[in-house]
């Protein structure tokens, strides 16, 4: 078994990875249109590095006893695992764990999609409220 890659991360990096798990759970269950739109722009395939199975903590279902690790519940794994990565933030989180092993997926960056699940291509940046307008 390899050492926990999270052990050498700073507190803020560990928090970021755990927040990412919660963010993905939220997006999958409450913003499915955002997820669907982002997945339509995803390309590639899993490189089987196992890095996504070690975000924040090593998944107890990830078996590293073979040369290439594998998920022992692969057919019934949770949505967070099946859909990973949703967007570029997930790739960046994954790269904290295995920066020298590139992810097999690429995702398109988009300015027209918000994680709130709505697509607003007609909403240009000049029409968006200024940060000072949001304070009341």
C-alpha cells in the first residue's frame, strides 16, 4: 500500500479537497443541468491513476494491492465517483494528489455556465452586478 498522498498537503489544501467532495455532491444532486452541461464538454477517458480515489482521504474501496489500483465496488460506486471530473476545479484538485500523472480527462472551461445550474449566455459581464452592488 502506498503512503497517503494527503499527508504532505497543507491544511488549506486538505480543506480544498474535502470542500471539493461536498461541492461535487451538491452539484450532482441539486444542479444536474450544470453537471450535464459540463460533462458534455468533457473529453478523454480515465487514466486509472487512482488520484481521484485519494482526494481528502484514501477511499476505503480503492484497492492498491495490485500494480494498477482498482475500485472494489466499481459497478455500484457513488455518483461522485462515477461522474468525476465535473469541471476544471476537479482536475486541479486531482492534480494536487498526482501532479506528475496527468488526468486522462480534459474539461472545457465555460463562462456561460454557473454552478447554480443555469446557463445564461445572454448575461454578459458588463450586465452582472458589481461586488459593491451585492452588499446591502
